[in-house]
C-alpha cells in the first residue's frame, strides 16, 4: 500500500465505565494551550486574568455545545436513527463553525456582563484559538473522523485499526490526510495574523483576520474531503466558509478604509 499506515487504537485506556480517547486528550490539551496563550496576551491589554479564566470556562462550554449541535444537524440522517450517539462526544464530531458561533455568543454575554470589550477579547484569543485547532486535529488523525478523499500520493493516510471512525469502504485505502493539511494551514495563518497585528490599530481586526484566514483555508482544503454536495457543486462547509470569509474580509476592509478616510479629513 502506498501511504502512511495509521494503526492506533483511538481509545488510550478503559477504567471501569471511564474511557479516555486520544481525541478527548487532544481537546483538553487544546483548551489548556488556548488559555495559557490568552493569559499571556491579556496581561498587556488590560484584561484581568480572572476574567480570562472565567471566560474560558463559558466559551469552552458554549463552544462544545455549538460544535456538537452544528455537527448533529449536519449529520441528522445518522443521529436521527440513534439519538444516544448525540451525547457521545468522546468519539468525535465537533464542527468548528458551531464552536465559533457558540463561543462568540458566550464571549458576548460575558463581555457585556463584565463591561469588557468583546473586540479586545477576540484579539487576545485569536492566536490561541489557532494553536488549539492545530492540537485538536491531532486527535482527528488518530480518530479517523476527518478523512479526505482517496489519493495516490505517498503521504496518504491508510487507516487499518478497527476502532477508527473512517467509513468501512475506506479502511485500508489511502486517503488525503486532511487534519494535517489543516494543521499546516492554521500554522501559516497564525504566522500571518501575528505579522499583521502591528498594522491593525483598531480592536477586533485581528480576530476578523483569523476568521478570514481560517475560512479561506477551510474552503480550499474541503475540496479533498468527502462530504455532501449542497450548492453549486460545493460542500456545506465550503458554502459556510465562503459566507464567513466575505463577511470577515468585508468588515476588515470597511474598518480600515473608514479609518484612512477619517485620517485624510483630519489632515486636510
């Protein structure tokens, strides 16, 4: 077989009714990384560390709920026949768009309650979110739940472990290592937003840049995934990615051009 064989049991160990999976461990490490990075960045932006910790709890909870809800709705044909699977988060199935939506709502409510700047919070968290997404995808590599299409490339993933969540027809077949592609893209996006940060004088633009970069990557990389076609030959994730990308980019351009125009009027 031409490719990289993935023969790792998604379950690390069992202890009675408790089950620890590589996916769950990756998610926990991702949350820790996001909080640590957010804490370091908050110090220089006038945000109290206690607020970062409290906010992290609400954002993670709301993000998990939103991510799961979005995934379940997207795969309702599967979950409608077995509703008990909805609560089995340890087996994977978290949609990033749902996580961003749920996390944003939680951050908005918390920011208003504490009289904090939501835009500033977004800028503080953006780099950490990208790092968290990269770590989270490590769990997907083991889990086999974010697989790409069939490929003849030498770096294709070949899942052979019976515990992997890849469809039966793709077991033992080289597929695009989509999680790795996304990890690499997110790494480039992280470098890009950190490079652009000094040029963003207005709060909120860094977070929007993060959203725009991720959306662009998700749109392009989803071409190698196997998901349901919805509109114009595009998959659902691509349609959402396009809408989010243009919304984020449009907001960035509007804010930057408005600022430039205001400066010209002031100087004139």
